[in-house]
C-alpha cells in the first residue's frame, strides 16, 4: 500500500474504551525496545508518529493508527519491562486479552523478535499465548541490518526452532534502517484486506 494519510486515531488505556471498528485491524506485539515503533513508522513512511517505548504514556496503552481510512495498525503495549510490578503485568495481560477477544476486525497479529538473539522466554510465552487466543502470529525479525547478511538465514532458523515453528513457516527479516522487508510485510497486510 502506498501510504500518505495516517493519524493516531485512538489511544486506549482501559478495557471499556476499546473501540468497535469497521476497518480491518493489524496488531503489532513485541518486547520493549525490539523496534516496534521504528517498524510502524517505516511502514507508514513517517519518522516519528509511533512513539517509542522510552516515551512516557506509551507503556500501557493500545494505540490505533488509521491508515488511509482503510485499516488500523494497532500498536499493543510492549512487554518485558524490567520495572513492571506483578499487578501491572496482570493488568496488561487482561487488557490485551480483552482486546484480542473483543475485536471483530483483528485479522493479523505481527510479533516482532530481534533477529540478533534467540527468542527470550517472554517471547515464547507471548507467542504461545497469542496462539492460545486463536491467532497465528506472523513473525518479523527486526534489526536485520545489525547482523551480517550471510547470517540472516541461520538466525531465522534459530527463531523458528525456538518458537517451535515448522521449517516452511514464514519469518520476515526486517530493517527500519534499510527498509528491507517493508514491501514483503505490506504484501501480507494487503492480503488481509482482500478477504
Ligand atoms: P520499541 O520499544 O519496540 O518501539 O523500539 P524502538 O522502535 O523505539 O527501537 C528501539 C531502539 O532500536 C532504538 O534505538 C531504534 O533506533 C533501534 N532500532 C529499531 N529498529 C532498528 C533497525 O531496524 N535497525 C537498527 N540498527 N536499529 C533499530
């Protein structure tokens, strides 16, 4: 999709504020600092519309970006903050779970994993939890410019093995710096709009 018009439509901090949207929703999940905001900004040709997890206010909200009045990018709060209390974690889980359960328009969840490292325990828990909620996450391996090109397939294989994916499943290596992977990811998203 050729993106020109995007805006942050809603910032939702509570279950009872979750919207009932008409447009297709595509959600993004990932550990804080994985490169989620950078990826969203890359996908929508913006420098800094999606806020990074370092910025206050971002932590516990679900942000809905309207893309060309055609779909929403749903930026789920990042997981894996060191300083989060158990109560906050539980609240976070309930909040996301109610979104995943209540959304009628959520067609795809994109889970981001840093290509440099083995998926963490938390990444695995998150992946399995999303599957348990009835979705098959599309995995995007971020920051691919940080490893040697010759190592990409090796790292992709490790991610597949650690998450228990079949060898033919799709993982998209992505770089917000070089924009590699952008077109391929848009192809997957565009496909969700066709059905
Ligand atoms: P978020 O917390 O998941 O939203 O992560 P951010 O998008 O804020 O990125 C965290 C850090 O990683 C920032 O310093 C980004 O500049 C950096 N970063 C994100 N994506 C890439 C990438 O594709 N390549 C490189 N080299 N750095 C990246």
